[in-house]
C-alpha cells in the first residue's frame, strides 16, 4: 500500500526508499509523463443544482461528521469484495461514490487514462469532485485511494486499506456541502491505482508500479498550471483502525503538521496522532513533487495490512469520526474561518 525507508513492499523483500532519488524520479514523471499513458476526461454533472442547506451553516462543522455514516460507506465497499484497478467490482464502487457526491451537489469528473503495468495495460479512473460549478475556486485538496491490491492467493477486501478513507471522504462530501463557501474551496480526489499491481518498483530510475492515479493527476495539474492554485492538502489512508494511531511522515510539510496537531489538540484527539520514524511513499508524494504541500494522515502501524484479515471488524466509526473532525477543523483554520493556538510539538524543529 505504501513504502517506507524501513519496510517491505507487497511481497517478501524489502526495498529501501532513497528519498532524494525518488523525488527526482517523480519530477521526471511529472514533466515528461508516464510510458504508454493515454488520457480521457469526462464530466458527470450533478443531478440538480447545488442543494441549499436546510439551516444556517454549522459554526463547528467538524461536529457534523458522522463516523457511523463513513463506516456504512466502507461496509458497502467491502460487501462488493476485492476491488482491484480495472475490475467490474471497482466500477461498482465508482457508482456508489458518484451517487453519494451528486446527492450532496458535487460535480464529478471521471479522469480516465490507461497506463502500462507489470500485468499489461490497465485502465484507471480518478474521480475528482468540485462544488460550485467552477474549477478555479479550489485551494485545498482532500484525497483517498479507492482501489484494493490484487492478490492471487487471498481474498483481500481492504477494509482499512482503501475502504476506510474512501468511506470517510464520501461522508466529508456531505458535511462540506453544509457550508457551500467552504466546499467551493476544496477539491476531493478519489485515486485509482494507488496499489502496486505487483510491487512498488523502478525501471531505469522511474517508478513503474504503484501510485498510478496520483502520478497522473499530479502530472495533469502541473501541465495545466492548476497546481499553482492549491495552497495545501490532506491525504487519508488506512484511517479506520479501532486502535487509531495516525503516523505522520517526519518529512511532512512542517506548517501543515503543526496545524493538524493543533486541530487535534483542540478536539482532544492529540494522542491519536504521532510522528513516524519512517518516511512514507504514498499518494501525497507526486502531489508534493507538483509543488502542492500535502500531508499523509495514515495509520501505517496496522498489523493486518495486505492480509486477508483486513476486514470490517477491525474498523471503528469513532476512529473515522476522529480523523474526519480533525481534518474539518484544520480546513476551517486553513481557509481563515477559525484559529488554532501556536504551539511546538515533540519531533518538530
């Protein structure tokens, strides 16, 4: 699901990440593109005009995030079964995501492209959601991947690794729509192809397996110049573990790390967030290379990662609610609608 300086990729052999070399690799990908990539983009309009919230905008919008609703969305994905890229099962999940987004008034773009993988060409589909009818107002990203890793020997439903963050992002779309001014500043992205088809690997110094969707999305942003309109962002991954421990990579953008910790402090959730002793390669990496400061909120120390036991019973609605609320609190502050106290945290310079 991710790679670190000390951990194994999918498979049994460890491959340490040389961060400086990897940054150069991703930069080449953003500038020159991936091998054999073809792009097709289509927009799915919302079913009606953006619905008007039934009441006043919630002053503390983070309290509106429902862990139970996010959990229900995660369950619906797991009920479909394994959902690797290019499969009919993943298309069923796409239909669930699009329906939920449109229900809250979001317009959804299907960013379709084909890329080469160790198992041959695969068609990938990123889902990009915007509120308000324009692609010029967004300044912040919140992202998740919604595919599951393909395994030939086990049934892998990815309750934590894929479903948890995607279910939470679906619920976030509902909550953000309660505050249209806030929603218009946020772009929601559901990445396809985060998982390596075989294992994260390089050929001639270029990352060739894994992060397909985020690499393509970042490359398109850089090509169009839209990367310059984004101030920062958050990536969610594996955020539903009942024993929640969100581990931030030590090379995370310092200001966002500070602000996430401050938001967690304000919501009495600071003990669920810590700084990892390992750097992490995930969907935020291509975005950082595209000059967008994105932080990865990931529960990486999860004993069921990439096993058949990554099942729904390991998830907690409360964990989903915690991450959703902290992110919303951060967004309110980042957009100038709230404030958090300035404070230094252990592990920061």
